[in-house]
C-alpha cells in the first residue's frame, strides 16, 4: 500500500471553494494500485474515473463526488473552466476534475438502452483524487475525502474469477451493414463527403465484468491512454477503453491534437507489415479520408492560434492489431484557451463523425439505429487553470454487470468497400473482446 511522505500535508484552494481541499504527498502508486482504487470506488457505488497515460507519464483515479456538473452538451459547460479556476486547488498539470462527453447528445438513447441515464456532458470534482506524474504523487481530498480511506483503496485485491463469456453477438448483421454502407455511398456528395458508421457487439458472461481487470489487459503503451468513467457508479455501468486518439491537450497557450484516420491491419511478419503500411500511405481513398480530418482541425483551431504546425504528409501509427495514418498538430494559442471551449469547436471530428460535421451527424441521426452514448465521445480531465486533456473515446466498451458492449467504427468515403469496412471494424472490436476474457467480479 502507498504511504504518505512526511511533512507534505497542506491545505490548498481558494476562498471561493465550497470546501477546503488538502493535498497529501505519497509514494508513487503503480498501475495495479491505482486500478485497485478504481475497483474499490466502483464497489461502493461511487462515481469514479481513471486515466493512465504513458506518453505524458500521468495516471490518476478520481472517486466520490465533491461536486458534479452536468449539461446537455459541452457548450453547456462553457463556464466550468472559470469556476474551477476559482478553486485553484490542484498543482499545475494535475487534474482538478474528470470530464466525459457524449458523441451526439441530439441523438439520445431510449429508456431501455444501455446508455440511458448517461449525461451529454459531465464534470466530476472528486472527493478523492490519487495521482502520479513521473516521480511525484499525491492525494487531493475535498469535502468528506479521507486520506486513510484513500490509501487503503490502493491495496490491490484481485476480483473473483468469473465464467468465460459467451461469444460476442453483433447487434447488426453483415448484410444490414452492407446496406447501410451502400446507402451512405449513395448519399455522398459535395456537402456530405464522409460519414463514419459504427456498430456494436454484445458480450454476456457468467459473472460481472471487472473494469479494473479489463484495463489491466489493455496495457499497451502504443494505445496511448487507458480510461474508465462511471458517472453513476457501477449500477449504471463503467465505460472503459484504450484509445490511440487525442482530441485536444492544452497547457497554458500550448495546444496539441492529432488527426487519426485511414486504417489497415497489421502484417503477419515484418515484411508484410511494412508492405501494408506502405500501401496505406499510398492509398488515395485513405489519404482523402485523412485529409478531411486534418482540414477540419485546422479550420477549428487555426483562427485561435498564432501558429498551428503539422507535417505535410501523414505518418503511420502502429497499434497491436491495426495501423493508422496519423498527423500530429501543435500550436500556440493567441490567449490561454479553455479546454472545454476548444473541445466544443473540435468535437466530434471527421475521424468519428464525418464531413461536413453537420451533414454527417444529420445522416447518422436518420440512418444509424445504434445509440453511441459516450462511444466516440470524449473523456479526460481539467486542471485548475482551464487546461488539461481530452481523448476521443474509441477502442472502448460499456460494462454493465454481466453484459458488455464493445464498439467500433469505420469511415465511408468515395471508394469505400462495405466488406473491407466490416473487416476493419472487426479488427478494432477484437482489441476489447480479448480484454474482456480476463476479469473478476467487482
């Protein structure tokens, strides 16, 4: 169990805070300890969130609710950043709140849908935040947060083994998928240049799926960020994933994001892998799909930046089962920007919705029966200065007791093939399907 460092207990927070926060420095917990804290919070039915980001060397678990803010969509959270700045109760670059955004709040789930009750936009200021960044770590306590309880939660206790899940059941047949792709191809034109179709697979197990065990199985630094969010505690379910795609990162005036679109499988050996990657880089269809995302990001962020730089051509992002075209973008904001304000300009990007965004969302509302909920939405964190990070919530699953739903999508542009897009989504779905094989009871 993690221990406190002596001499580092201090009150923090501004006078406007509805509580007086305290930070306690601790020995840095490892991932297993942080996932144990997530499991403990879910076991108590508390709202909770987790974030493990090897690229930024940042990991944290938020548990309990000192304050919860909900809105129909991200634009309804426009005043959150200023309210958090008044609290000023976390070090620079350390979360003060967890964030979750739905893909399309205007396409809400039915009352009996697995996503029913999940808000369009959600911010959690936790009672307890355990964080680790490099060789520093701490516990931030607010409201009823208790340091002894927070440290006790870091004691890893594996869940009980549950029976093997049955084979996943696609919620849409391959023939229905072909028809939907064909309809999308027929509707493409000057305005609707791309639309991203999504599908889901339902998994049923002999016992409750364990979000912490699932995240442990998803441990691969190439996936960038592992996340978990449970706005309503375990009763409403826990949304987990390992996403390779950043929506936006803000630190002061520095802003970073990435365009990730265009996909092929990994090769059977190094030679095959290189050939597949070279073919992806040379693919006119995939390069056009990728350029739509880059152009949309430039249009959203460019007017706010003194400079916004990106390579002239994409590179390859290689993940365990697929490889993507990737273009990183980095800029300098004219004024320090609020993370949520930038998210409202970017989300959802053409990588997960289509282009133009309005036309693609309208098409999906008419033709996609699946309610995506937070799949292809955004998850992440805010700091007290209005910065932070949001990731696109792909490569993800909604875990609800003994049921789990995995999700994947594929972009349809001129030249798309329905069977090739089905195979692409199958590869993406396998990432979470394999992770669900190892779990315990929460």
